[in-house]
């Protein structure tokens, strides 16, 4: 018997390594469930999960939804376009209304950092952060970690390079905390205008030269570059970004032999990653998608039924 | 029989008047809303006191008796958002916090950019338990585009101008404002944060904003704004007052400006003296959201140092009430600001006096005499013949900040639950007791 | 707290019980090649393997053995303070037309077997499913009955039946503990 130290998953910063290990270990079982003929277990029967999405998201929402369905949970989808959010209802009122419908767990995606924490303060349900502002996206990082662990057996001692918009990426933040806690060394690389102020305090190596960053690395996790950033003047052009930071076959020579290419999707092919790299045998981009369901099933399973009395 | 010689006597308190350099146990005699004399007890005064009626005598044994405190930076939300604060509730909060004089900022709805709005606010304060002075807008509707009718505002009683909440971003407009204001010998109070650099930031730009993924408002936005305005102030030979200084860079810029002889003054808030941005990630408490934002320990130490060496002249609360409903939101969606009037004294006592940064006399000076001088207001002293605006303080009384204890209509402060030392026990305005904590308790 | 311990089966008796179960299975099921054995994790697994090994010895045929973790099919997941650690279910043979022998160490309330039956149904459609247990301790909460029983042990409801097997624990022994705390994690259901 074993359990997570928290009844919510709000982020990976300050989450103990043993919690992450429990999630990854449990994910192995769910990965196997996904390969069964009947990809469904009755584990969360009677549990109602709300997918509360304040930001448009296709992939994460579908991944959570499938994970919930495969655990036999009852599902309610609530997204901004179909809700009263536009009528000016406060987050607290919305959430309390949802809770009054007797639900058990909430997966929340929100544009404001800290919104999942806010939810824990106004409802009793188990809260899973599906991405909050530029803060954290813990299940994405866990699935990245799971995918890497499946390949190498352990994350200890691996060198992981995160490339892209370090300043605005929640995936990168969760990746930093997760990979570091599991013993990997993490390097960050992106244009200096997309590095947050005091980035060195994350305790990662920081590069603005992609070739230096890739030197001797095992895993390259490439982030989508938001085209809006270019419009707000953070880099001069897409073309220049591709020239300076795009992951192309030529640049992979500096990596360790058994290297791995990752991308959380959706990809801008030919911008941050070339098709040749994205589709190569070292790319695990589609495995990430499959593993995402297993990891989300594990998180849902481990948090389900956890009540307040047990302590945080 | 009530004495006719005096209306009120404050007996046996430790009287501190930094302006006079006075600091000993004495009695204060008040007649016709003025201070008649301050004296150590003598046989004569002992007899005089014994002839007073019970309600003419305040026993201030073991208390501090100081000039009524002056806060030159408060937001009352009337007109426009009376659910957060009214002129009256704001003045009641002032009295409970030991303030007898407060200056309200013009960013109400409508803005205080015309004689009518000045007069409206003044009228609302007529029977209020604090003196209220109005600060008018620099530009029409605080849009930063055209100067407001500053002459009219001054004629109606505005004591300064500011677009507080907004930086006068256009340097040409700011230059004209400084030049124009100098005709009336009033300072231009500036919320110094360059909006292009702030760029929608919701907390200080630092490792904390980086790890929380919040949009950061850099400290350099303040420094750049201060530097520009110092240059404009030098050029126009006018008076500039920098509001709520929050960053090391701004402190150093002001220090250099003063050394050079530029006519600049500055204020700092209790929260910038006490809090850092590391608090925010703990609970995403929206009461920690404030503009300019609470910054790093380096900045906090710099503003304390600036206050000690006189670079920063005075303490002001930037009392900014918001309703609980407005603050009960996502961090980046909550309006910035926190209340201060009822907490400033206890916070300064606990975090600056008790920690050895300031003496009582220095603290009182920076909360009464100095701010009064910056805006040419009466008060801030107990000199014979001055108005009898007096605060009586229980200097070592410990208390805990509670959400439901405020006279302010709002309770947005991150200090709820904080244990403080130093509490106002009574406030006297023009010789009348406008706040008496003992009566509040009964 | 004092715990009274009573040894019920030693190594010899365990071996004898498993041998008897094996013989009964071979007697009951005509088509030995149709057999498949599924051990319920954790201690049903070594028993399943021992039965398969004995069949191999006696009949010279390889009976496939699968392992099943029933955590995901339990009906008490949300009422437990601790989540059971989920182990991997590993059934590599086709269930259709098999005569499946489900194996567990202790039969108590019957809920574990109920969960296992649900899971087997999700994996495929065996011809028959039969149940073999090393110990039947009574106190059923569901209408479930074992087809092959090593030993019946009368117990009171709060007793603990502890099964240790060489493969997992380094020794073969079964004993009963009385007066144990209810929430003791070895509580077998």
C-alpha cells in the first residue's frame, strides 16, 4: 500500500521524488491496460470527473477524457464557450455551482497561474492541474518523464535539453521540476528575450546557442513556438528563429548516440523542428501521446477518493 | 463644574513632537481646538487639572502623545465605488489608525479632474473624523493626454496633482504638468512605473514571477520612470514627489537627484518596507497584488535604507480598498492594492521600530511633520497655537489583525492574522475626541 | 498489543495440499490441454506456478500461467485510506475455449474473486472458470465457493490469516493471528 503525499496535483515543484515514482510506476500498469482488447477497467465507477477548461485545448482535454472513460468515471465537460463564464460569473461561483452537482474530481485548465490552487480553496474535490497560465502542466511533464523512463529505464544521470519559449511555457516549468527531481540534469535553450528574468535560479544550465546546448545531451524536448510571441516583438521573425533554434538533422550530431526527440505538440513542422527529425526513429512524439493517457489514468486513480481528513 | 479655561487636557503622557525636538512626560492643554500649552505637571497645573470635568481630561499615563498622523496617499472610492470605501468610512478608518489628515487620490469614477468633483469629495468629508485634502488629476480623466484644469483644481483646494495608478507616460505632458504646477507651488505626485516596461505585469519580475509563470513588472520600470522625471524636474525647476518607491534602483536615483539639488521628495508604503514577492507563491493571495509590486529582499532593504537616510522622506499607506468580491479572483485578475490606514502604525512599530531601524520620534516625524510639509498642510506638530490634532498611542499593546475589525469598508490586506505591537488608543481632531478605542470596546 | 499466533500449515502440509489440488484438477477437467491457470497477485501467483509445474511433471504438458492484479476491479478503492499498489496483469494466452483455474492463497469474503471474475470477462470468454485456494477461512460476503480447497480453517472475522511462500517470503508457512488491529494491512479479503 502506498499513496501520494497530496490529494491534489497542482504542479511538480516541491513534489517529493517518491510521489513521482509512484505515479510513473502506476502508469506502467495503465499503459498495459491501454493495450488490452477491452481498454476499460471499472476502477472509477461512481466517480464524477469534471473537465473544466477555461482555455481552448484539444489534445489535453481529449487525453484526460479518454483516461477518465477508460477508468469508467462519469464525465462532465465544461468549457468557456459553453458556460456562463462569459456572463461574468466569478471563478468561485462557477466552481461552487459545479461542486453542488456532487462531483468528485476536477481537471482544470486555466489562463491564470494559481487557478488550480484557488479551486482547492473553494471546493472539496480532488484538483488536477491541466495547465495554468505559464505556471505548470504537471501531467505533460509526467508523461514526458514516463516516456523517457520507458526507454532508458531510469532518468538518473540523463541530460535533458528543453528548447523554446522558456519564459511562457508551463510545460517547461513542470519538466524542469520533474526531471531534476528524478536525477536528470536539465538544460534550457531559447532566445534571450524568451528566457525569464533570473532564469539561472532554476538551477539549470542556460544556453542561447542551440549547438552548445545539444552537446552531449540524451533527450531533446522541443517546445512549440507561439507565433504571437513574434508579433509582440520577442523575436524578429519565424525564419530567424528556425535558423537559430530549429532542431534539424544536422544539429543532432552533437547528441549522445541513443538520443531521444520529444515534442508536446502541436508541432510547427519546419519551424521549431524539421519533419525529418520529428518523424525519425529517435522521435517518441507519438508515444508521448499514448503514454499521456496512461499517466493521466494513474494520476486520476491515485488521487481518487482521497479526502481532506487524511491531511493535505 | 467644567473648567472654562481649557476644553481638554491630555494628562501625563509621553509627548513626542519631533518638529519641536520634544520628548518627555507632560500635559497638553487644549482650548478652542488649539493647543494652548505643553507643560510638565506643576502644582498649578495639578490644581487646574483637578478642576476639569471627567470628559475634559484624558489620562495618557504610559501612552505616547504625538501629532495627529498625516497620510498623503490614500484612495477613497467615492464617487464611483462606495461599496469598497466612502469618504466617511475612509476618514473613520483614518481616525482609528491615528491619522488626522489624509489626502485622497483622484482616480475615482468620475475622476477628480474638475472643481465639481473636488467640491463633491470635500462636502462628503464635512463632518468626517479626519481632515481630508484632495489631490487633483494631472490630466483630464487621467488619460495622460491633456492637462486638467489645474488652476481651477487648486483654487477649489486641491493640494497637489497626480494621475496615481497611471504613470504620465508622455514626457512632453509631464514636462508641461511640472511647469504648470510650479505656478501654484504644488508638487506633482508621480506613480513612477513606465507602462511599456510594466507591459501588463502582475507581480515583480524576479525568479518568483519566473517560477510562478506570472507576467512580471520589472523594477527597472520604476527606475526608468524616476530617472526621466528627475531630469524633467531639474529642467523645469519644479517640485516632484515620487509615490510609493519600491525598488533599489529608484532609491538610488532619488538619492543622486537629491544630492544634485533636484527638488524631489518621496514616500514609501509599509508593505514595500515589510513584504517581498516570495510571499505570493505560497497561496496566490490576491491581497498581495499591488502596484508597484512588492519586490525582492534587496529592494526591501534598499527602501528601508532610503527611509533611514532621508532619501525617502515619509511613509504613506497607499490605502487602496477593494471589495472582497473583487479580490476573490485569480491572482492576475484581481485589482491591485491593499488597505493601510488602520495598520500603518502597528506595522511601522512592529517591523521598523521594534527591529531597531527607527526611533519613535523618527517614525512619527515621517508619518506627520514631514508629509505635512511636502504638501504644505497644517499639522504635524504640537507647537503652541497649532490645531489640536493629536494621536494617543498605546506603544507596546500587542494585537492581532482580524478581518472583521476594520472601519474601512474593505478588508483587503495580506496582514490578516499578523500579530502587531503598537495600537492607537485615541485620536483627537481639532480638540475633539474622534476616536476612542475604549469606547469602541464598550 | 499481544498477538496470539497459531501455525496451521507447515511446508510439508502446504506441499501436500497443492499436490492434492493438482490431482483434483486433473481429475475434474478432462481435456488437460485446454487448461489455463491464472494466479491472483500477490500470493496466488506462486501457487499457480507450483500447480503448473506439477501438471508438467505428471502429464508432461505445459499449462500456460497468467498473473492478475485485481486492484483496478476492486469495489472498495475509494473507501480505502491507502491505494493498493497496482501491479501488472500479465495473461499472455487466449482465454477463449480455455478451462481456466483461478488461483488465490486465501478465500475470505469473496470480493477479490468477484473482482477477478469481472476482469477475466473483460479479457475474454473462457469455456469454464474454476476456483482453487490454499486456505478457505469462511465469512463469505458473496455467493462464491471454491472448487478446490487446500484446507478449511475456522476463524473469527477479525483474525488474520497469514500465508508465506518461499518465492515471496523465503519460507512456506500458514498461520493465524488473533487480536490484531482491524486496519492491519495484511487483512485479506
